[in-house]
């Protein structure tokens, strides 16, 4: 099915199952420990061996030699695989990192060997017996030092154009009566999903099956084939449950290659999980940025010039952090300029992490807007409202499909009690604590991608959905089930959803905030076809047929749905593809974040006291799981604001704090009750589902709202994330 | 983790004797730090002596009015003990500010005293660390030192003692009781229990080989307001950037020990007479001789300000 | 230690058997790795441990290095208990031992001779959820689900700890009985990291169970 014109009324609009805050259908499995994650498929492999990945001990250079004598002689050892013994390996098509390195080492903890043994304990012990000698070479680890020589990169597959110019930014900024020119920095961050990257690999002849933790199954299969040089047809990839990803498990990383090579070398199925202290330097991360923002405005608060430059670093061939993306669309302004610059750094690969580009860019832009509002003596909400736009500011005439940023800000301001905010910072005190409020807008693109599904109808009236879509905690199982139930007129308990298997029809997987909108639309397409098959089978006209209550009503007659499959199970497959609507309309999601913080006037500790988010993101397929996406993203935003930083040791060349004690993410105590309001929105330009993603939107702007609240509490403007107490205390007045 | 042999013993003297028999053996109590380090091969004992079931898990009042805490009393039970809560609230507070509920259920009093630093270079066996490999160098001094020590450190090591419990015990004038393989007992005042690193940062306490901690003795309670103020980036489940353990009396006198800044709980009794004059004077004296790095010099101000917060709180 | 164990261990007990493992290795030639055969002569330490998991007695003979977590996951197939960090930094491996919660990753299986262990599988099943499991489903107190078993084991223990009067870092008074306020729950749950960020919902799920129990 091809979606080419805005959707009219369709069965989804009934919203008898869709749009309801249904409990997750896989909830009883997850809460009882019976949902199986990659490393836990002990039932499918008898007698697995264990692989342990060894990471490079240097940041850059060459392996001189690997002495395997002791490791090979260690108890239980079955095989040792290194780049030298693995045969030719190519990089994948998304990540540029070499997943088993040697002799050249590109970054610290890059995988250099996998040791396979009978037990986990033996593999781990033997891994430390490998004697690897290196020759170190000089590397580049300091983004600030590499900044000035960093070129503008080529346009990548994802992300905005590396440079955009509209009007005369330079002239307009120079002549603006009120202007701001500030630089902001965001640190390297790590996904820190709770499930480590893990794979069980099994070879049956030349067929490879991997139980792994991969967000995009289609990319996973493609990249296993590419890296190992084997045909895609020989690969089966299964990711039934994924213990978090946030972009960090987009496709193939070292665990899956290590497990596959190890299983081949050992002649046995092999289990590999990356040790936690290895993950942060071995796999991908969100790259650090340096951002310069310039805003010019007239005294009434009209933005006349807006410029955003961003510097980030990566391995050669890696992508830039697209921090300028939001600035192109969020606010009006006739003269505009954005530019990305990309340095080569010899740290682990920088790549997608939840709202790549938007999260980092808005950490800077939305502080800049707060600063600008202050210069203009305007309320920060009013300043944002003043510069709303209903069309793409780079392409006048191109409308937003739907855009309720104004309503988000206004609703949030009311709900939060924004009117109580004191304009003068540092004036609200409760005991030792200074209290402040902050706001930020949110915007995140709403891409939708080709997606396929197979649906089956049994004679018992059970509808089974099969697609290689994944559920990384997003609620895919449930919203896909709700979609099929709505389309086929059955209750949710009559739907079985099976996901995450490359033998199922292809979806775009979980990423880029496209998963929910795309995968459910694919299921919609397949269900349209199944409805036709049902009508055919029952001998009724599809135009006359109504699917409701497990029955098919046509004319005066009612047929149990399962009757259509009396003779044989009905099985159909279809996919949803798209025309040009996404070019005709700017399709985005919007939101507003309001945060109240307390800052201890003695110690500078910052604690979040209240959070309210308003989101506008198409039809809400399930308010319960959508809200959870948002509160989770808000939590990650608090982490970004206050504590998360992979610290670069510029001498050694690595992320120093590479475990979950050193890299702090928010804990329960950091997060108060969070309020989320989902504004009604039906976007018929998206798909028949009229839905958009929301999981990344919820993070965008949060950190800046926290930063702005810290400023409001203390009068101290920190432009260098995370906002830790050491950046506050020398300016913080104990007595107010 | 290197392979090891394992035995269980039934008494403290047996434990010490077992250690004397096997060079390099380690006592295993809660294991929350030792196993962590063994997985990374920072510790690699060839033999483990499990002392988890040798008793030493009682808390008893002493005839002199003090409190004797068995070495194997876990952190939860110690923090929740009625006498500790009533008379040594500082100790309860410090314990409850540390780690997590799960870890406190497992971690023991003796193990907590002996927990090793959390310096990230100590924890990464690819990096230079004089504490882990004597004489190899220290990558932390020129590296990421935001959380590391500012005083009592040396040019060989700037690691901190990471715990909370011992900081409170230091303010409470605790004594560590031990036994050796021959059954000989020692009482070691906590003020001299931890060594400063000098050129031998791998030597962390004055415990002798095969000596086993059996108890911690607290002297009779001294009253006053007990406050443990732990400063950290996130609100819980994190090591201290700075912590202040204070007992403040009505007349403004008091005792203050500071955590997170030194290789041992940092207390300078001679500075405490300045407490009535305020945090600034006290902190200046307490931190005399401090040698912070560029990355952790904020701790100088943070100590002063946290002491000020504590004094402010004590007055309310 | 319980009485029955005390009576069986009457003298110093050397549990580990130091043996010599002889394993013949056959490296597959499939990837060009040389086929070799190696005789191992390095000592391998094995030991025996018995404990009860979810009401059933278990006896294992295993590598001394095996943690309780790996014993549960790899030897006994209780994969509900998760390995998130293996270093006591995340709480995903939380189980109840003799009624108290611990990180099973920082405990040798051998330390649990005679212990009674409850994992997430022992609290309830998909058809018969424990009230805390049901509350997590109702309040969406999870997303990816990986930290969830640890969160639920911790949550059950936290309510018991509050009932038992154990104070926390945020208890205003050390002398009064703590109550299950939002802040008390959050502080006590802080050893269980949820990167999906379901904290707000978890606190609500726990509050509901706490109120029903009260």
C-alpha cells in the first residue's frame, strides 16, 4: 500500500482499542523475569561456549604481537579469535568502527580478540592471559584543540545539510539592535542501557543464527553480511526483547561479530556479552559538541537573525553530531545560518543517541533563547511565542503538517504555574535552597519509513502479527497489537504480536523516532489486505463489511471473524510505502518542558523538584506507553543537564569513567513525580495511523530547561554541561 | 578473575591461622568490594577464606558505656540498631548515605573499613597506578582528578578513601580491634589505622599480615547534634565529592571529620577549637597543606561551605 | 547461619578440591585457525554448594569463581535475574536472600551455603502475579524490562524494610518509624538504576502496594 495523499476517515479513527491507555501486553513476562533477552536463550542452544571480548589497551597505534600461549593453555579454552585469524572483515554500513581490530588500533578498548572457553569464568580468566604488545602512536583526543581545523563534512545519510544559508545572516546579525553571541559545550555521553550488548551465535553449516540485542533488524542482517562477507540469506537475527538501546544498539557491534567468529572457530554456539567496563569505550556514544549561537532581534523580540555552528569529532568517516537540525525549523527569522564542522578524533565512534542532533543542539539553543529573552527584558515563554512560525522558516510556503508549539508553551505555563516565576534570579529561597524555574521548547522530526508486516487469521479468530520491528521498551508490542485489534475489530486479547525476527517482513526498526508511526502503518496495510481476504472468504463485499466485536457485519448478517479462516488460515503480507507528503509538509513533533530546581546555596548541589512536559506528537496510540516514553526521556534529560559526562583523558586518550559508578545517570532519588500532558493531534499527512513518534521529543529541551531553572535560582549562567556544583560554588552566595 | 581455592572457617583465630598458612590469601566477608576487584584482577588472591559465618555479628554495650560492633555486622543492621540510632546517630547517618540498600545488606563493618579507593585509574588495569602496581606511575595526577584527593596525598598517589562509615567513626574516636593467627589481640585507634600514601600507596592500613579485624569499639556517647552531610552529583548511590561528619555541642564546640578529600577520613583535632569561629577559620586550619589539582581545587571551597551548611543546620 | 548448618560444620572445612583439568582442545579450522590440541595442567578449583531457590533445594558443583548471579542464570536457568554491570553499580541482579535484598553479582555462590534465595520467578508467574508485579504492570513501572526484575525484588524488600523500621538517608528522624513517602521510596530504590527512566511510575506502583498493605 502506498500512502500518497492525506488520510481520510479509516477504521483507526474509531479509537476503540487504539488511543486507550492499555497495559503492555508483554508486561506479565517482563515483570516475572520470563521475557527472554539476547543472552538468555539457553533453550535454543545446547552446550554453549562462552566468549570474552578483549579490548585494546591503548588509544591509537598497532598491535606488535599477541602471545596466546598462556591463554590457550588455560583451563577450558576452546578458541581464540583475533583479526589475524578471523579472515577479512569489513566495517558495517552504518557504524564505521572496525569491530575486531588489528593490527591497527583506532581507539581505546576497540575489540582485539575474543577468547572462547567452556565457562564464563574460564573465558574471562583466559582473556587476561593474552599477552598483547602495542606500539603507541600519537592520537587526537581534544575537540577544542582540533576545532579550528575541522572541515565542513559531506552531507550524510541522516542529519541536516552541513551548511544552510537563508537571507543575509551576517548583515542582519551585525545590524540587529539586540544580540547574543555565546558558545556552549556538551560532553560525550553514553547510552548506558541496562542490558549490555549481547549475542548468542550458532552456525548450522553455513547458516548463522544470532540472538542479539539490535534495534534495527534489517540493518543488523545487512551489516552481519557485510562485516563477515556472507550472504544475507544465510543469516537469521532474533531480538525478541531488547534491554534498552537509545541508539546504542542500532546495528551490529563487536559482540555480534565476536560471537559469530567465536562460534565458527569453536564449532559450538557461543554466548558473548560485552563487559560493562568495556562498553563505553568499545561501542558508540553521543559525541561532545562545541556550539556557537548567534541571535539578533529587534527590541520587540522579533528574531531577525539566527545562526548556529556546531563542532564535533569522530573517527575518520564517522558522522557529525547534527546539533543544528532544530535551529533550522523551530523559530521564525528571515536571516539564517547553520554549519556543522567535523574533526577527526581517535576516541570511540560517535553516533546516534536518543534524539541525535536535536538533544545536543537544543541544550544550547534553548539556553541561548533564555539569555536572549533576558536581554530583551521579555518573559522566556513570551519570547518563544513571539517567534513561532507556522511554515518552514527556510522554505516559506512549506507548512508544518501540524504544529502546536504555542499551545504546548501556554498549556505548560498554566499547568506549571509559570506566572509565579520571579524574573529576578536568585530571589527565591527555602532554607538552604535557592529555587528557580526554567522553560524550553521541544522539537523533533517525525520521519516515517517503509514498513511491512504479515498478519494471520486463525479459525479461532486469533490475529497474529509478524514483523521484524523491535520493542526496546517503547511499547511496540502493545501498539502493534492495538492497531491489529482495531483494524480487525477484535479485542486486544485476540491478537498475538511477534516481533524482532529477520524471517518476518521488514520494518525500519526502532530508531530515529520513526518506529511507532512506521511499524503500525505497516501493520495497518497488512490488515487492510487481511480485511479484504476475510470479506472474500466470507463472500461479502468489503465496502459493506464492518469489523466489530470479533464479528464481520455485512448487510443483515453477522459472521464470526474466525469463520473466514475455517478452511485454512488466512495469511497476508503487505507494506506501507510513502509518496511525497514529507517533502510537501514539514512534519515534526513539538513540546514544552517546565522545570523547577533547588540549588543548595552552600554546596551548589542541584536537585530537580518538579517537571511538566507538554507534547504534541500526532495521534497518541497508547497514552500509557507514550507517557512512559516521555518521562523516560525527561529523566535522561535531567542526566544530561546535571551529571552525565564521559570524561576524556586527553593524555591517555580514552573515556576515563567507563562504568556505571563513574558515569552517573539519574537514580530514583533524582527524579520527582513527572507530569506529562499529551495534546490531541491527528496528523493525516503522516500515514493512515495519523501518528508520530514521541520517544525522542521527550528529551529535547529538558536539559536546557534545567539549566535555565538553575540560572533563575542562582543568577549563574552555566554554558558548559553538565551543570555540576564545581561550576557554581565559586559564584554562589550562601546568604543570598 | 583468577582461579582460587576456597575454605570456610568457624572462628576468627582459625581465619587468621588459615591466612598465615596460605600466602596471598584474602578474607571474604560481604565481598561487595573484593569480588568487584577480583573480577577486574585488581585483586587476585589464590585462596579465599570465607569468614561470613564466624560470628562477630553482634552489637554489644560495653561496661565502660561504649559500644562494641562486631566486624561482620552488616551496614544495614548497624545503621538500624537502636543504640546506634539513639547515641551515635552520626554513624547511622553516614552508613545510610552510603551505597545502596542491597549493598548495605551485604557489606560488613570490617569490609567497609577496608574498602579500596574508587580512583578510575586504579580501576582500569591498563592505566598507570602506583597503588595497583607499585612504582608504575600515576595517571590520575595529570588526568581526571575531579573526585580525587586534595590533602594527605603524595606525588605517587592522590586516591581517596571512598567510604562514609569510617568518616563518622573517626569523628566518634573509634578503635579497631584485631586478632592474629596466634590469638594475639590489638586495639588500633582509627586515627592511625590508615596510612598516608607517601611512596607506598599500596600499603593502606597498619594491619599486619594475616591480622583479622574482629570489632570496632566506640567510646561512650558524647551527645551533641549529629550531622553527616554528604555532597555528591546525584542524589543517591554515589561516592562523596566531600562529606562532613560533625558532632556539634550546644556551646558551639564540636568534632568534624571530612570524607572524599584524602586517603583517609580527614580530621585535625587541633582545628576543632576554631569551630565556634565559623567554617572559614576551621576549614583553613583543617586544609593546611592541601595540594589540590586544577580539577579538584573546588573541594577547598566545598569543604568550607559544607562545614558552614552543617554549622547552620546544627544551629537550627 | 541457621542451626542445621552450624551442626554440620563442626571443624574447619576445606571445601575446594584442587584438581587438574585435562581438556583436549580442537580448534576449528574453519576460519583458518590452526587446529591444535593442548593438554591443560593448570589447577581448576571446584566446589560444592547447596541452597534453596524459590522453594526448591539446589546443589551445584561449580567453579569457585561463580557468582550467585551466574549460578542462577547459567547453571539453574533462572534468567529473570539480570546482569547489567556485574559490579554492583546497577541493581539489575537484585535477589532476596533469607528475605533481604542483595546484589547477586557481588556474591559468590559459595557464600550462600544453606541460604534461602528468592528470585523474580519465585515472586509470581505471568498467570499469578505478585501484587508488586501487578502494580508495575498497571502503572507502567518499566519500559525495556531489563532492570525490572531487580526493581521488583528491591521494591518488595523496601516495603518490608520500612515496616521493619529501618531508617533511610532521607528519614527526618532516626528515632521515629519511617513511613512510605514518595521520597522514602525513591531514596531506598536508588540502588536500582532504570535507564529507560520509569522511576516516576515505579514510585507510584510501590505507593499503591504500600497503601494496600497498610
